C-alpha cells in the first residue's frame, strides 16, 4: 500500500490522506516514486465536485522506480516530470512513458513539478500571438502560476511585456523576470497591445478589447475572479483586424505534442531562461495549508506538495 491524497467531503478542503493499492502498471507504464507535485486552481474546484475517494493530481515529479515492461521510457533511478490525467498526489504511481520527460541533474524536482499544466498553458497561449520579438504583450494575473511563466517566456522572446497584478508587493518579482512595466489595474496600462493574455475575467476582461492594437489578439484562458464581463463591439472600433480567442489547455489538440512542450520547458529551466517560482511548499501532511493559500490567492507562482518516497 502507498499513501495518497483523496477527496473526502467530511475533511477540510475536501481532502484526506488514505492508503491505496500499489500501482499496477500497463506494459508501457513506468512506476514513479513521487517527490513533488504542484497544485492548480482547477484542481481546487474538482475537489469539491468529485465523489469521495477520487484521486487528484496532474503535475508530478519524481524518480523512476521500475521501468516500463516494454522497454520504453527511462531506466530506474532517472528523475522525471510528467503531466498525468489524475492520481498524481500519491507516493507512487504508474505513468505512461510518452508522458515522461527525463530531468537533467540541474533541475530540482520541486521546480520541475510546477511546469506541466501552468508552463504548457503559458507556452501555448503565447504562441497565439505569433512572433513576439518587438511586440507589446499584456499579461493579466501576472503573479500567478501561468502568469509568471508567460511574463518570462514572452520577455525571453523579445516582447515588451506589461504585467498586471493586484498587489504592489509582487511587482518587483515580475520586473526581475523581464517585464518592462507592472500595473495594478489593467486600465492603467495605456499602450495598445499586440497580444493580451487574459485570465482574470470580470472588469479585467471587459477593459481589454479596447486596448488591442489594430491587428492584436486577445486570448482568454481563465476567469479567476469568477465575475461576469461585458464585451462591447464599440471597444474594437479602433482595432479592425483584431480577434478574440478562447484557449483551454485540456482541449488544445495537444495529445501528440504535450511531451515535447514539457521537454522544451525543462530545457529552458536547465539553461536559465525560465525560473519557476514556488510560493508555498509543504509536506503532504500539511497539504491543506497549500490549498487554503491557493484558494485565497495568496500564492506567488505555484504551490508545491512534497511526498516522502517509501
């Protein structure tokens, strides 16, 4: 038996530790000892919605314990990161080898665990803007998991990046990542933007269409405020060739390239182009503290839960 965190609606944050059976891998699955997992906002909502006993967890990093029986994937002892469908918040799990990316020794397991969902989301929403060198990019929710990755990746690509964060205390970290400017209300950003990444919703989404350049792109990929927005055709009158797109990372036709994108992010971390920020890091016994902080939007970057391998 191994320890896992599972949904339990009579427990705080709908989560409790439970013993579950050892993983039974398919021929193309490796068994991984999990050392670190990161938490996504979407998982918080699923905890309340899924039945008792459901096992959450998508972003995992650890070490291969048993290689896949079919010979695919890395050998035992290899540090890896993976994006799994669920069940990742456990001491051990079976992972399909096409989902695994081997880690160089220079990449910490906790840092690697922050990359799958948030990092790949950032990479893919930025691609909607095409070539970014010399272009103006606005990132709302810039101090969150996806936002920080998007700011740094855009800056590395040569864009002039403006980040939006509600707290002054978080501005310095974004400037260090390459943001040219940080504002605390999206309406204070006066430049017209070639690419706007919008994940806050509410008044933030309502304000952004009028900030697009003539052929700018507004990519909407979240609504962290849970507030409704009003979109006006008049707001686009000065942007006749602009477009608004919706992006959902789970439906972004990524089955064939998810591993490649994750490997690209690992390489960026290894060569110093990307710097994951862990705002909260706790042992799995204290997972509730990480969930509370994330729900209260008190986490700068990502929340990470550590597991002790057995």
